[in-house]
C-alpha cells in the first residue's frame, strides 16, 4: 500500500488545531494505507507550538516542523513537501475549510485515474465576502490570460500529489513560490475533483487584503512576462500619442485651426499621461528587478527551529 502524508501548514491556529487533528486522524485511521500527518508551524505567536508538541508526543504518526519565525504559507507548504517521504501527499490547511473527510475520495480518484495530481475545484465557498469571491474569480482568469501555462480555475493548494510530482517540485530553487502554479507547470496527469468549500470552524483568515495582493503579484510576476510586454506597449502608445499631438499642434499653428498658446489643458493632460506611463513602466521593471535581487541572494526559503518525531534528525 502507498504511504500517505497529510501536509498541514499552521499559523496562529490554536483555536482550530486540536479539532483539525481529531477530524484528520479519524479519517486516516479508516484507510488501509500507512499514514502520517506533517504539521508545519509557521512561526505562530499563540499556543499552536505547544499544542502541536503535545499532539506529537501522544501520536507517533504526527510529525511537526517548527520554523524559526513566520516565513509564510507557501514556504510552509514547501517545507512539508521537502520533508515528506511518503508516496502520496495531501496538502490541506488547518482551518477545515477544506474538509479532511474528502481525502478518501481523492485517493479513490488517484487510483482509478492513475493520476499524478488530483486538484480540488471549489464549486462554492461558504463564509467568504462577495469582495473576496469576486477578486478570487477575477484573479484566476487574469492569471490564465497573462501566463503561458494554463491554471485550473477556482482552485487552492488543497490537492493530492504523488511521489513523482514531489520529486520534481523538490528540484525547484526559486524562493517566491506560487505552489499551485508550479504543480500545474510540472504537468503529468492531473485531474479535477469538485467540492463545496466550508467556512472556517474558528479563528480568522490569515490572508487579509495586503497578503492577498502580495500573493497575487508573486503569482503574476513569476509566471508571466506579459507585464513587461504591456509596459512596452504603453510606452509605444504614449510615443505615438506624443507624435500625433506634436503634428496636430504644429499644423494647427501653421493653418490656424488650433491655438497652441491657450491649450493649457491639453498640455497638462499630456504631461500627466506620459508621466503616468513612465512611472508604470519603471514600476513593472522594478518588480522584476526586485525578484532577481531576492533570487540572487539565494537565502534559504525557510529556517527550521525544531522537528518532532523525525528520527535521527
């Protein structure tokens, strides 16, 4: 039987971690597969660390990785995959919005379809605002337009991956990972699973608007060069508009159908327009230069403070 690991990133999840463990364990003990749970504590400031240590002390099938500080959700998932030796892994958050009770269905689909990835598509999302639902749908559609790789719509990190995909994932060296995008980029045989996403059982979302925007920009810039082409196009258009205006004012001065001296509004509009295009172009270039700066430093994506139930480590 293939060994299954459930990878669970955690950040300040003291309100849900025990219930998350209970429900996940109830599902896993009914499976014929050998199983384990890998919790990654992403520098939590509440009681998450002590609760995870207590769970690991009472269950040898639970492994825990503690980060030295908060590095983010994607580095936490990365650490889980990097430190997983199972044949199959399910990536799931601790807040129970993605029910662990669906894991047997994912295993069944993987075996029936001989799939390397079973990605979960949200048919609905309970407990989330209209703004978040709208921006999420818009994000995936913009990403598909901007990227050279097709991404499944309305998906998250909740998915099952096999050993082949994990081995390829472990070869990636970039620091700013967009994991669901990278797994799509890897290819192989990937199949969807449609489900109803539930509301959080407790606690608050760890993705406020600021983090959502940062996450979206990382995904966009790491998977597409179209923003650079867009900036070039805007620059070309601004030059073209400038030439047209110059010709218009020149001919107007010669033939008398335009009084350039009183065209204060058009001048100011042109200055603002060209200045905005320049700033936008410089900003886009700066984002890509910033990515290069982070990658060239080659700092580790995360630092592990402690491991629990990892033998000889």
